[in-house]
C-alpha cells in the first residue's frame, strides 16, 4: 500500500526504492500487481517418520492413537525419531473426544436425599479473607432445599446439620446419598465395602436411614445436590451481607422458601408443590431425646484448665 501511495504521488521507481530501501525490481514487481502476492510454499523437510507412515496409518485405521503404544511399535521397526514428532503428526488424525453419556435417574417421593458441603469465601469488615462452609441437603424427588452455613465441617457439625435438615423437612428419607468424606466413610476394604465412621454409623442407625456412597471420583453421581450447591453459590451468596451466622442462616432459610416457589428446570414443577406429596412419604424422626445426643460436642479439658472451641480457649473450674 505504501508503494502504491508513493507512486500515486508521482514519485519515480528510483525515488521510491530510495525511500523504502527496497530494490527497484522489487518496487516494480509490487506496483505491477494490485493484489498481495501469495508466498511460495516452502519445500517440506524430510522427516524421520516418513519411512514408517504406511505402518502408522494402518495402526491409526485400526483405532490405535496412543502415542506411547505407537512409539513402541515404531521403535521395533527401527524408528529413531523423537516422541514429539510422532505426537505432532498423530494429533491431526486423532478423532475428537466425546463426552460420555449419562443417564438421569429419578426417585420416588421420600426415597432419597442427597447431601454435600461447599465453601463460600468473603471479606470481613477489616478486609480479611474469610471462608464459611455451606451444608446443603436436597430431597431428590421434590428438589426441596435445606441450607446451613457453618464455621467448621467436622463430624459434630455435620451430624448437627443433618439433624437440622431432617427436622426442617419433617422427617427423613429411606436413603441418603453422600460423597466419600472421612466424616462418613473412613476407608474401603479390599472388596470395596465401606468402613463407616463410627459416630456417623451410630447416627444413621438412630435416625433410621440407609447411607449410600457415590462411586469414588464421580461426584456427578449426586448431581442434584451438586447443582444445589452451584445454585446457592451463584444465586444466594453473591453480594450477601450478614451480621453473624444466625443472621446468615435465617436469610438462607428464607431464600430456600422463596426458591421453592419457582418452576424447577428439570421437573417442570414447583418444589413446594412436590414437597406436599413427599412429606407424607418421609419416615418419622426418633424421639427428640435420641437426637439430642447428636447435637452436643465433647471437649477434653487440658491440664491447665482450658477447653478449645472454634479456635478459642475457655477456662473451666479445675
């Protein structure tokens, strides 16, 4: 464009060459052609992979795209090139990855609840970064939610939140689905059977539900409560202001009630409408005295007469 501008100004080939620093032949070539010239393709450099392309394409046609496997096969044929050359070549022919299909399942009223934790971060009045744990319990049939924020995610807090959730719904489901946290399952034996946390097992037997676990490393098994946690983080939490945990949890319960009147995207019905049917199918909770022992926590008094709770030390009589 610059060359054509200079030529339009009436400058000679020699003068344009002096101004631009290009040779006169180069200036003439570009002025003759009003379009950008296409660069000549560079000759392809020979590759160490070239003698083995027939074998390589045969294996790829058979569905073998693992470069470690292909490299081993090529080495046996005498290939001396690098893995990088092979990976760059195979990349052009590898079929795109497709997500695995999953089957959504629905449960009967009162059959199942799903439980999980999330973490919400905020900045306090002094500008310090803080975090709170959010406990979410969802009834799988109605999609009704119970949300509670806590400072801790230990076994005592967990059982207290579970109790509060069941009391909020007015009963418990026959099955409760969990992930694989240590507060629920300590480990699995050689057969894959869970070794339950004793306090959790005691709670499940006392309340009367059957615990079920997701497959390891497959949290989408409990996708309903996973979506519930995302809903809390994306809809309730942004811009939230509160004075203390009690205030925050009151706001959370009010929010849960409001959202139960929306049309759910999957069921096409309001959770509050489906809740009415599900509540009649829930199992009755045990006597309050039975639940009361799961609402307390045990602390050991140190030899200097203090107990620790929520990061603070409290003096007690020796």
